[in-house]
């Protein structure tokens, strides 16, 4: 599926601009500078499908991509560098709250966590938002190539233990590096499980 066509559909700034809810969607969320664009590009084998903003945290629209006519990838705005989780959540929710709560075809949110730093208060705030919206999410560690092997294993284990306590969290975390292409196949398989089967297109 990931070797087939992937195309940008549109950027939406409000609920009235969303594509029809006629295909499964999987949304990517994370703090600014977590490597969201890099991961989307790596998963789809593209160099610039998703473009990083020149100013982290400035993207203010939902970007939709069609993947092989079987699932849509939705690039959500990064939730910035604000220190207070309440402020972070409020700003992020301004555009995404209605989408998360009302999008019946949203199958899962891929929640990116910087593997160098682990789960931060801002991420905890977003997990709470997703739980309250009854949206399942999969925690995905990024930039793991920046850690030594022992540090990497410790971070994966600690994150897995934290996720085990979250009722809306997918039980298996994804451990990735876009630059070294670590963990991409496993994450692709998880996403493919949510797509329209090839024979039903």
C-alpha cells in the first residue's frame, strides 16, 4: 500500500472544509519539532509530501493525503512549545477538537513523542484530550537514532509502561527513526490494518 500513489488532497481550516467522511482516516499529532513531517514522508517514501513549517508550531490547518485510495493520512497542527499544558491543549484544540470529536471515520491518532525526551506534560494533556474525545491513539517514539542502544531500550520500556496505564492508548508503542528508517515497517503494518482491504476498493 505504501508503495502506491499518495497525493495531497487539501488543507482544511474548518469543519466545513473537510473531505467527505467516506474513507478511513488516521491522524498524526505531536509537539512542534517532534519530526511529524519527516515520519510521514518516510512512511510514504516521499521527500516532501509533508512539509515542515519554517516556524515550528505555526501550522494551523488539517492537511489531508490520500494513500492508495485505501486510507487518508491527516497531518494535524503541532501543539507548540508553550510551557503550560492547559495553554498547549487550548491552542491545539482550537482547530482540531471538533475534528477529533466528530469525525466518524477517524480510526486512530498516531501521537508522536520525541524519543530523546519521553512523554512531557504537554503530551499528557493531549492524551487527556484524546481520551475525553473517545479517540484511540498509538504513542510513537521518534528520533530514536539519537540515543545509544541502551538508552533507546530504556526509553522504549519506560514509554511502554506509561502507555499501559492509558485506557485510550493502543497497547503497542511504535519505536521509530525517520532518518535511519527504524520501525517504519511495523508502523506501516499497524496503519494498513485500519485501511480498506485491497479487494474492497
